[in-house]
């Protein structure tokens, strides 16, 4: 399936599932509390499809803008022009329910998102999935990772005393310590199978204002198998063939730099489109100098040669060595699912808090465009990656909706808390002012999110 179809489809399915689950939470608890539901809408704006169901003739609608949804209940405060509530429906009005019932209905949407994430994690831990191991590569020079002594091939066993099994475990544990801007102790097994301790200083994150990938800022790299720089396939009429490269040639140097690994050769080629490169190769017992000019493919250079089949076999073997199957029984899977959901929730809350205090850059905020991009990318990788992404977005949606901002579920819960304190509902005037403030805040957040989304898309084009 092409990206043109896959990315929008993956995004629509992702949003559709999350919106339906969220709104179903509101709907189900409203029905349990005896509240009459008038409409269950997936999306906003113009109605594309609708149908009525049940004895209450609830209207199920599908609307043109898929960025959300809503459940409309009988409510004396939200009557449309010329609309009246039948006397027999008044006891079933939302506004006539006790504050406990109203709070349960409001909270049910975010809770449904949390439950969906837990269900996804639980099923994935039970069914089992391939997960990359936390094996690190050579760090950037002078980076905190290099200063800590992290070496190529180090496999992380624990972060701050907490054991880690997969790369995802490592990332979550590391980010928890990074959020406190403290040094953290990593226990690793090096290439000689010796247990070592590395002390990683996190203060660089504060200096960089947490903008971008924290692992990049710390200089952490994933392990790459050391493939020999031996040419395998040479495509016909490619820059490589025109330069005289042949199957079996070993690349010794490029632009005066010694080449020990295939990736070193590829890195120079990729960043040198349409540049004439001096390459030294070994062919049998002879050394030869050739001039190689990569063609431009988008923003990168390409020469039309591939690594040898023997090195490809190494890659297949390395994949098995660098991955593990994570699978648990139902009870252990439930425990692991709860831990995974809690870790992701805690990290999200910490990051949001640091955004508001200025310790984390607002450029990390993402909107629908970035979500659509990642939905497509994870769908292309496979069902495991896509479902994990769905679980993360579901948790984030639940957390976001619980923020105490008027117009969000958290804002309504704030009103209910104030009602309990003062003994009477918040006035219509106060809610009207709150709604304006809430809409302004949401509009500001959306502007930031869309700006960041398009900046990520356009910056590489201008830099290229």
C-alpha cells in the first residue's frame, strides 16, 4: 500500500477508534445513570451520515471533521433555538443529576481511553511481540554518553537500579530520571560480557531546553552491526557502475578518510549529492583510485550499490541477536500492562509540567499532522508498532482531556469540585467566562501544535 493511501488511512483509523472509545465512555455511564442521550457524534461539522437507534431514537452521526466527537444529552442549559424538553424527560436531564453522577459521566471518557491503552498493552504482552534490546552504539564525541564511558555494544541491564529488558523499557526509565535533571547510573554488559557501571549526566538536557530527541542530546546511539565495506550488487547504469565499481570490491577510503564499515561509506555518499568523491578500493591484490559522483535522490546522494550478500546474512543474524520476544501469562501481562501505562502517563505529565515551567521547549508539542505522520510510519512497520502508538496516543488523549481547562472534561470536573465546596452549581456567567478562556487556551495550543508540525515538515526542505 502506498504512503499516499496508508498514512491518511492509518490516521483516520487511529482517530476513529480513540474518539469512539472516548465518547462511548461518556455514553455508557450516562445510560447507566439514567440520562437520556440525544446524539452520539463521531467528528464535528457537516453531518455526512446519520441513523436513529433504540426506544429513545438516539441519533448516531458521522461528521466531516474527524478531529473529535461528542455525546449530546438532555440538558436544560443547552437547548437549541425553539427546542423544549418533554416533561417526562426532565428527570433524565444531565443537569438534574447529582454531582457524583455528573462527574462520573464526564470522567468516563478519559477513563475509557486509559482502559483502551491498558487493554492494548495487556493483549500485546500476552500474545508476545519482537522487541529490540537496549544495545548502545558508539556515542557522539564529547557527549554525556561518551563522557560516561558508554562503548559500542554495551547492553543496558538497569537504569538507576531498575531492570530493563527492551529498548522501550530503557527509554522510559531514562526519561524518568532525565525529567529530574539528575545523573543516572546505568548497569551494562560490555562486548566482553563483563558487567560495568556508567554514570550518565543528564544536565545537558536542561542546557538544551529539552528541544528535540533527548537521546540525541545525550549522544546516545543504537548499536549498528559492523558490516564490512564490501560491494555486493551494482545496479546497471548507476553512478557506481559508471565509476567502475564491481561486486567484491572493498572500500578502503573515501575523501581521504579510512573506511572500516559499510555505514561510514554510506554516510559520506548520502551527504554528498552531485559531488565528485575520491574513493580508494581494493580489488583482489590491487588498490585502485576511482572518482565517484553520487546522483541526487531527494536531498541525499545515491550511487546504486549495495552491501554484499555475506554482510546481509550478518544483518539477519544480528537482528535475531538484538531482538527478544516479550511474552507473559495473563496475570503477569496485566501487571506489565499497568506498569507500562503508568510509566508512559508519568512521563507525559512530567513533560507537560516542564513545558509550562519553561524547562522543556514548546517546540516538542505535536499536533494532528505529526500524529498522522507517526500513525503512517508505525502502520508501515507493522501491527505491533501501530498498536503501541495507539496506546500512547490514547493515554495522552485521556490525560489532555483531564486538564482543568474549561470546555475539556477536566474543566467540567473542576466546576463539579467547586460545586461541592460552595454547595451550589457554578453560575452561568462564570461558566460562560470560563468557556471563553478555555477556547482561547485551546486555540493557542492548537496554533503552537500546527506551527511545530509544519516546521518539522518544511525545515528539512529549506535546509536541503
